[in-house]
């Protein structure tokens, strides 16, 4: 440490004393080294030495705490080696092992263990398992609702009627748990909940305008309108130029007046009056004699459209009702929300009692119990610190908080209570970087950091709140990386978006030393935009596939870039003090979302010969070996479950073939599968199969007998060992990882046994909850985790790490803003955001309060995404490569290029707040004039596909050359004969190998010999929207790849027909309302709404078929979107297979009706049907309906009496 050369700012951090200190430590600023040196200097101080255990050092993770402790220990050891062999230093070497270098939760646990008697809790209380507590929550909610039903309160029943899902009270418990989980992020949850009740007491529009949520909304509206006068002036300036459309000036001046009126107002009522009464003047016609430049004319129109769209968008989003109706709707939600809050308070009390009864607590309890020990409130609501808080504050000389930007309010009060601040001896030392606050989903409050950042002074002051020190020098990255990061975040990171202003103080200053040797070292910032030739669209079967294709193409371009870099570039190695050849382990690929992406990238890289590993936190429960053992446990508990039983029998545990299972099922058709298996074991006709069945039954009975007296983990071990499954798994590919997965399952069973729940049934329930709440912990590590491999990880996991070469990929993936789409929205400052619901007439409307909170959550989420991007880009030491799929292609890039004319450096609020993915920000920023040194490349997907096809053709030609090798050229006759024999060998059952495991009905349709491929694809094109418009024939060279728009529309119509309420449709207006409901509930997208032809849907509801379906719906006899999977012998399918092997047929039946005479099967079609093409159309789909009929009869056990196709294009029903 003594050899380090510290900067002036770092010295200040190390030496500052006697006041609260906030260190804003930028990425790569050497923060940890500085913290360790500060601690060491305090310990070895000659004037005022401090014992290491008298310092509380709080870190964000256990790993960070362990690293900090190790560094401090090494530093102390180094001081001893330097000759400072004094008693005090030797004492510190002993104390460091027990020093409070810990996470906040570990510190809270320490407080509880030492002061439990002050709040009357059992000292034997333990930290519960996550799923155990989830199960306990569910049980308490069920008990609470049962009690409330028994009390028969009218307000409770009204709430249930309004907010329950369907005809049951499903969803009510979720509301209670959602509000409870949110409230406990507040230091005093009950107080916060009661404040929310009070916030619904609004009597007038004036009261509403004074509310915090409407004040926030006014701020957003003002920010959205601020840029409009400048845009109007810009349009006017262009109109006045030579060649400008001067005829437009009158309308433009009117636009400017409207914009100025709006920006001068700051009242919701005033905004409402202006925006809802805006009248736009028409643009005057421009004649040829005016000699107007068409480019200037188009630019003025586009700017004016942006102005109009902004104001009209605000009107639609926030001024959607009269002021009076907004108030009425909001007032109507009061009783329901008060009931929900009362239920939540009751739940909190009951849940607390149940946890104390079971002597268990969760992580939130750790914080709240510690807070209750340290702090209380008096009768006036004033905070009072306890004797325990006084004792701890006297003990600790300094409280150091790392990653302070990720603290929450509860943690703030805990640490404040044990500081010496209230005794005028401030001793809080906080360090972090608000630009890297990326844990909002854990209810972190970066605002705490920002408040101190604004309040603390950069110079020491006697009466100031504290000292602020900025560590802005980056010792990690090359200048080219820092220049790029500064360049784009100066434009994007603003106070009005994410609370952080990327000003001069926030900029990263270069501090790293990379020698210039003339070698070809890695030093670049490159952006790879993957651009489709034309706008792509995904369809019914293709949307998911399209996303997978995008991921695959992006992974391929990354693999290609890695190969190029590995061949040509070197990286600087600090330990060697020189440049060396690049290794795969120097490279990381960072992704915003791991799920789906890491698997795709790993597979593609491995296929290209690039070793790659990813530490995923998902996939454990989808691992084959885990699913098999869990299925076994399910049938040990209850064997009368067909799906897990069939899975176990078919698995490598017992190796029953599909044919054997079919024989067993056919032998005993009554009852469930277990009865059939049991019967075959007793009376089966095939001796060998009968013996096989009895081996299974004997083992199953043995395991079932073990259950009452055997622990769950021992039972799992017995299953793995006695069936031989463990040995089988060990020799499978990736056997070490698979064995590790089973070991992990045993450990989870041991964890379960430590909970308050017991028994196999509860363990299976425990596992179900892991699935339901997406609690996954990733697969076990295996032998494939090679040292020299490209690492693939989430951006969150990369925080605190650094890599020579960083790829940030998936930048075109849409942001996940699900938190803003919940039925009930919650915000710490703005409170609860409910819908207006009238259960009597079944109407639901979004309230203005919900709109405000939704906007707040969206903006905060976007601010968090900005910070996530900052973390990603600042991981790079030498090279930074960004990749993303530009879904809108050239159209979007042309829009980005307009930024070349932008005058202001900062992106406007609308651009920032309307972004859907990282590329929306990056694209707008990188085209700003005076860009940092950038290498922007546009990668044509057409060329990529061409290169891939060329590669595959080359491989096929090489293979063909090998197959046609003249064996007589062999230097040895015997070897030549052997080669010939092997190459001419033909596998006896090769034809059977071609039998697929599964077909969809659509695939079967394509295999039928009387239907041509091109005919099917043209037939799938959707109807033209305009009357009389003819669909152009699809050219052969694109028909196989560009019918996805039709497929997407097909899905949309099927979705509408699945979700629309038949009994609410009498007019076209009813259809519009229903479609709006589907949009509001997130079942279809806003932009999809316009693609649904209301007229064509109304034609359906005017049909005899619709009348029949409506009647069936009233009687509960209409069933929609019925999925099925059936097994058919291969010889009964098209394809010419002569085998009895079962093939799975999968499909979805659009609808069917139960009648006294039998079933009526219904299928919707959206194809374009040419004139005289009805017969061909019906023949094309007749086989498909035959398969549907067979499946439906198999599923229901009833006969299909009629089959009907409804064509939306023709507006007719056809009975087959």
C-alpha cells in the first residue's frame, strides 16, 4: 500500500476526518484500494489509533465483505513486514477476523442476537427458507380471507366483487401480498399504509391538483412540452428560407402560439382547457410556381407532425375524461382501496404472529426487528433512539457504507441510529456511484445518495452537513472507451430522466496508463447494427421463432468478430508489464437478460469453435435429470397422476418404450394410467413386459413404504441409487454437471427439512412454489467450465468486474416495463394507483392517479435502464463492441441520422422517455455531430444469410467429395476395401430414423401429397383490408420467407376470438370496446388494435354460427382454444412410413360446442380466397379438421357431429 501513488482526491478520502463524508466514486476509480488504505491509516494512526473491530464496514454482498477483509488482512500483514512490529498492530491482526466487515443483513442479525430481549422475541428464531416463507404467506392469506368471509362485512364483499378474477376470489390474495411486500420497504409500514388511506380523501378538483401524484404529472407534462416552441421556430425558419414552404407560415405561427401558451402554464385545469380545445390550422397548398424544395417541405411537415403528435398524445394519455369524471372515478376507488389496506394491515399482523410462533423470520424481518431494537416513535410520532442504539453509537468510531447508492430507507435509519451524528460527532463514511445504482427492483433508493450529493460541500465547512469528495479518475479503461462513454451519457443521462445529471463532475477522466509500442493491440469502440433488408414481422407460429433467429444472427456476428480479434490483436497484461496474445478469457459478452440469450450465444460460439461459458441462474428445473427425479417423487406421493407417471416410465429409470406404454394403456382402458399399469402387472399377456412392470411396481411400493420414516433427502438418495439412475446420469454428456444437479436437489431437500414444513407432500408443494414464483438457482457447475473461455453474463452480474474486451449485445431487445402494467400500481411517494371498477355494470377504467403512477414507474424504470447501460459500457478496459438488431431497419437509422442537425447536445425528454430499447438511445446519440471516435458498421442480414448458406454448401460439397472418394486411390488394398465397405454400409432402420417425434397439424397439412407447398403459403396470406383490393400473388423467391405478416395477423384474429366476450357483442361499437379492453389488459398490443377489422369481426357476429356459439356460451357449453397432443401410428400419417411407432400430433382447436347430439367443431380461417377458389380452400383444410376431430373425440370421449370453417375473408361459414 505504501508504494501506491495516490491522487489528490484519493488522499483526501484517506485522510479526511471529523465529519460525515460522501465519496462519489466513478467506475474504475480504485475505490476499494482507497477504502482499505483509509482503514489501515486509521488503525496505525500515531495520534488517534482505532481498533479495527470499532469500525463497522458495511458492504453490499458477502463476497465483497470477504474480499475487503482479505485485503485489510494483507495490508496489516504488509505493515508488520515493513517493520512496524508493535503490539497495537499485532492486536489488529487478531481482531480483523472478528471485525464487523459485513453485509447489512448480517449486521442486523448481530443486533437481534445481542438485543433480542428488548423486543421479546425468542433467541432461537432462525432465518427461514424463501419458499417456506412463501408457503406460509399463502396459508396466512387463505386463513385471513376465510375469517373475513365469515364476518360478512359489506365493504369486504364489494371489494371482492370488484377486484376478484372471474367467478372466484382468485387474485385477491395476490393484491394483499403485493401491497404487503411493497410496504415493508418503508421503515414504518403501517404508518405508510395509513397515510395511503388518507390520500384517497379527495373532495374537489382543487384537492386533486394539490396531490403529490398530480404535481408530478404536471412536471412530466411540462417537460414534454418544453421543446415544442423551439421545434415550431425551427419549422418557421425553414419555411422562411429560400425554397422553403412559405405558404405554411400562417399555420406554423398558430402552432407556435399554442406551444407557447402551453409552456407558460403550470396548472392541470389550464392544461386541460387548452389541450382539449386545440384547433390546428390547415397548411395552405403549395403551388409549383412557389418553387418549393420538396426536402424542406417534407421536413417542415415532419416537425409539425411531431409537435401535433406530442400534444395529441398528452391529450389522449392524461386528458381522456372530463375533470369532473376523473374526480368521480377517483373518489369511487376510495372504499375499495381502504378495504385492501385494512386487509393488508391484518395480514401483516397475522403473518408476524405466525412467524413468531414458528420461530422463523425473513430478510425483511432482519431489518425491521433490528430497527425496532434501535428506534421507536413516541406519541407525537417523533423518532426516539433506544438505549441499544446509544450503546452501539458509543462503541463504533466510524461507520463505513460501501455501495451506498443501493441502500434503502430502512437501512438508512438503522445506520443513522448507531452513528454519532446526533452528538455532533459525525462519523458516517459513505461511498458509491449513483450512476451505477441498478437495484431499484430490490427497492433501493438512489435518491438518498443524490440528496447528500447535492447537500454536501466539496470543501470542508465547519457547519456544513458533510464533505463530498469526487473520485472521477478512471484507472481501468483506455481513453477511446472513456471518450465514448462520456460522449453518449452527456446526451442521455439527465436529471429529468433518472435523477442523475451527467455534468463535468460526473465525466470519467482518464487515469490508466497503456504504453504505446506500435503493436496491434485491442483498442476500439465499434457498433454493429444488424439491419434487415425490409421490415420483418412475426406471425402466429413465427414471432417467437423470429426473436430466436435475431438472437442467433447476433450471436453469429459476435462469433465472427471474436475470431477476427483473436487472430490479430493483443491485450495489455499489467502483471507482465507488456502486451500479450489475446485469450478467450479476456472477452466477455454482457446481456441485459440471460434467459434464452445465454444459451443461444453459448451454443453458437461453441459451434464456431469458440469455448464459452455462462453462469445462468435459470435452467435447473428444466434439466432432464432433475425433472425425472421430481416426477418420481410426485408419484411416490400419489401414483394416480398420469403425466409424471408416464414420464418416469418412459425415462431411463425404467425405459418403457412408447409402444409398451400404448400396450399397457390399451390392455386396461378404464381409470387412470396407474390402474392400467397395476392391472398389467397382475394379468398382462406379454410375460417380459409384465415382469418389467412388476419391477417398477415393487420399487415404487418400496419407496412409498419408506416415506413415513425416511427423511426426504434420504429418499431422494435411495431413488437415485436403487434405480441406477445416478450411474446412468454420470455417463451422459456433461455428466459431472448432471450429477451436480442431483446433489443440489439433495441439498435443497436438506434445506427443506430445516423448515417448519414436513413430509413428501409438503416437499412437492415446496418445489411447485419454486416453479410458480420463478425461484431458480441455475444448474450446477461442470467440467465444461474451462478456464480459457469467453464468458457470457448478465450486466448486473458484471458490476464491479473488468475485462479487456467487452461485447454488449442484445441492445435491440425491448425493455421489460411489466411493473408499470400491473392491475394495481404502487409507488413509495405517490401511493396506490387503482383502476375504477363498477362491478354492477362490469366497467373498468384507468384512473388519472394510476396514469400518473404508471408514468412515474416507467420513467424510473427507464432511468434504471440508463444506469444499467452505464455499468455495461464501463466494464471495458481496451475494446468495447456494441451489437443490436435494428428491428425497423433503414427507416429507424434514417431517423437517427436526423440528429446530425441537432443543436442541443442533450437528447430531448420525449426521445429519452419514449425509448423501447437501448438502441433507441444509442442510435440517437451516436449521430450527434463531433462524435467520439466510432466505428459504426451496418451488417446486412441478407449478406449474413448468404455467407451462412455459402458455408453450408461448401461443407456439403466437401462431404460429397468424401462420399465419392475413389477407394482405389488408397495406398493399401485392404484398407481401401475396408473404406469401401464402411462407406457403402446402409443402416437397416434408416427409414424409421426419419420418423419425427412430433408433428404440428400445420406440418401434417404440408406433407399431404395433394397440396403444393406454394399453394399453402399463398393461401395463408391474409385478406386485403380495402374493399375490392386484390392481393398480389407472392413471388416465388420470397414466398417462403416473407409471409410472417399474414401469420402475425392470423394470430391476432385468433387471439381476439379467444378473448372477446361473445355475450357483450351486438354492435360494432361493442366490438371496439372489447378490443380496447384486450389492449388495456395487455392481451393484445395498442399498435395491433388497428390491424383488426371491426367490420369483418361484426360480419362474424351476424352469422348463424355466432348465434349458435352465443347460446352455447350462456349455457357454459362453449369451449375456446383447446390445446391437444395425441399419439398416432406413423403409418397412418403422410410421409410413406411403414411403422407402428407412435408419433405425437400437436395442435389447438379454435372452438367447439357441446350439444345433445354431439360436438360441433369450429375453425377460423383468415386466408385470402381467390374467385372460384372456395372448393380448393375447403379441400386444403379438410384433412386438418379431420385430425382435430380425431383429437377432440379422443379427449372428450364424445362424437363430433358437425365441423365448421368460418372464413373472415369471405364472411361465411362452411359446414363440412
